[in-house]
C-alpha cells in the first residue's frame, strides 16, 4: 500500500463516518453547517491503522524538515488519545530507530494519587508534538499546549487530523506553534 492510497482511503472513511452537514452547535458555542466527529474514524479498526500511517508520515516529515528529535506526542483527552496511540504504534511497527512515545493530557489534574495532568510516556527533555483530532478555534489544542508547558515540555508543532478552516490554525500559529494538518474542510466536503 502506498501513502497516497492510505490518504485516499482515510479521507473516504472520514467522509462516510465522521463528516456531517446540517446545522450544529459546536463546543465553542458557535453554530456551523459542518460537524466532524473524528472519534468514529479514529476508534474504527481500519481507520486507526490509516490514521497511524498518515500522521506518522506527517510527523516524521515535519520532524526532518525542522531538524528535530521528537520524543513523544499527545494531546487533550479524549480526541487525541486514539490518534496518539495509533501514531506511536505505527512508529514501533515501522521499526523507527527511535520510536515516538505516547502520552495524554487530562482536562483537569487528577484529584488523587500524584495529581498528574499528563499521563503516559511524556519526556520533557525532548521536543514534543501536541495532537488534536479536529481544530475549529484551536482552544483545546492551546489548552493542551499550556498543560504540556506547565510540566516543562517544549512543543515543536501541532499535528492535527482535520482542520475545519475556521480560524483555529491561525489562532495556534499566532501563539508561535506551527500546525500540520492531514486534512482540511476543503479536502473532505
């Protein structure tokens, strides 16, 4: 299978399972004619395999272009969780010399134990990638970035499955974090 055919197949799964048109109120409170629920794709067995392949390729290309050594990736639970794991598993299966590790960011610190906000294989000593399934305003991605930085992490860029093209990219990039998106609204509608 080629990356091109993986991208095409993943786009088709996103279109058939995740992209809905109509009238919707988004988490931001904004009304939109488009709703994108990536979880039904990222939690689909075939969708997860394709998400891992497509985003792993984007991650490694961006890492090489920026001359970075990415240690881990993760984002705000729950949208980022299956994507993060799919990319990390693909990294292992691909035999990467240095496998990228996965972590997730809680919306609020845990109320017991060590009160951690970041779970998993987060290593602040190496650059990290923040992950999100969909960006609209970019606020949830920025919330994850804030949590990562509060724990000493340095975010190299944001890796996004779908950019709705409603200002989120500009909002995130305006704060100094490059955005790499696998798909945009224009690709899927």
